[in-house]
């Protein structure tokens, strides 16, 4: 008798944040699978840090993707900025180690 009321569409900024987190999550997942097949030798310290980067940043982006619609757009922007800063910092660490 009563039709289910559909959820209102999320604001464009939240959709954009969800799309960004999805792209970042997919990139880390694809990168981890690609790197896994190319690490045939024992892992060096730089490889271990790179693997940790894939796992940590992929996990964060996955959690942020799941919660993107439930937080404010400003919070999503801060999360995305923090994620990119973390990735950049880990890239600097890997470069210094190599």
C-alpha cells in the first residue's frame, strides 16, 4: 500500500568525493595486485614500505568511501587532502630509502 520513499540524492560535492575515494581505492587495489606479481624476490625495505603504503592508504580510502555520504562535504575534502598528503609523504620515504 505504501511505496518506499527513495533517499534524496546526495549533493554533488559528496558524489564527487565518493567518486574520488573510489578511484583512489581502485588505484591502490590494482597497484597492489600488479606489484604482488612483480615481487618475485625477497622484499627489500623499500618494497615493504611500498606494500604498507598500498595496504594502509587502500584501507583508509575504502573506509572513507564507505562513509563518504554520511559526513559533511568539508570533512570529505579534509579526508581526501589528508589521504593525498599521506601518499606523498610515503612516496618521499620510499624515495629516500632507495
